[in-house]
C-alpha cells in the first residue's frame, strides 16, 4: 500500500480495502474554508488513486457537524478583496474538491453525521452515496448570505434531486432534515447516530469485496453516463468490457461462481 498522505486537520484510517477520512475541526464545525480540510481532502483523493489496495473511501466529520461549508467569519475579509482575487481563490481553493472527486477512481460514501450546510452540503452531493444520521441536515443556503454555490454545487444538486427540487432548495436556502433528505433522494438511508459509521463501513466493505478494476471502470461509466451521447458511450462500454473480460479477476469471479464461494480478487 502507498504511504498514507500527510494530513493536517483530518485523520485517515484504513480497514482492509476501505479508507475513512474524518474531518477534525469540530470547533469550526468542519468548515471547508479557513482551514486545511480542502488540501487534506484533495491529498486523500490523490493518494486513493495511487493506491491499488483501496477500493472505497468514506468521508465523515468529527463532532456535531459533517461540514458547515464556508467559514462565515472569513467572508468579511473576502468582501474587501478585488474580484479577480476572489475568483482565483475559488478556483485554487474550494473548487479543488469537485475536481478531485471527479478524478477519483473509487466509490465514495458520505457518512453525514450532522449538518451539511452550503459547501458542506455540496461535498456530500459530490459523493456517490450518502448515508445520513438522524441528526443530519442539508442546506443549499448560499442565497441567505447573498452568494451562490461557487463550488459548483448546483451541477450536483440538480442531478441528485432534479431541477425543480434543486431550484426550490437553492432559491429558498431552507434546511432539509434527514427524513426529508431520504424522501427526495439527498440520502440513500437514514440511521441512528450510533449506527452511522458501522452502516457506512458495512456498505463500503460489501462494495470493496468486488473486483477492484471492475469497480473503478464501473464508476467511470456512471460518471460518463450524463455527459456522453449514446453512441460514443456504447463504444466506451465495449472498450471497458473488453478490458474486464481479459482480467484475472474476471476469471476468478467465474471460477468462484461455479465453485459457490467468494472470490479472491487482486485488481489484475
């Protein structure tokens, strides 16, 4: 396994083929700006792509919040900066998260332990699967502060809940509690707080038990599905399928199926 990345304000634990990244800035409710959480997150994604021994990443927050998004205290300082500097800071800062996640080759599960507000809500939306605690809340609250989702959150929100629901959440800036989040598709499941990480880990281990190469290719196909016309998409499917058919893991999966046992996959 590749050496773990050096993180400043997060912790990274690895159990088998599952890695869990935990934000450790509870005193600022794991705000993504005004902290080192963005470089920690980006570094973890880069590490996961290099490591062939990891198949799933879980993201969660320590303390009461998943992430409060932007640090509101820092927004006053930003208000005085020139427009070009603000634009540059977004590109070099918070926008590195969606770019890192778009490039991430393995599935990501957000274990939303508490409020996911603003950019914190968007971070959860950027993950493949969201498991929410009953204490979780989601809010696309930018308009309440006279700003917009500068991290690209609208792109992800419309894909998660559809345009009309995304418009209602964005234009009102209201908070969506856990039960409604599941109802409208923001969360896959809602569990009690004590069950959140065990449930996320259970799902992650189930995914991680699958052939690693096939998982990474399957994720790329899911990402491409909403961006590619059908004919080139089918070409991509054929190319990826040919790679899978020639893999050792495919041969092992077939053998395991006929022998009625679990497969022993190596990523080759």
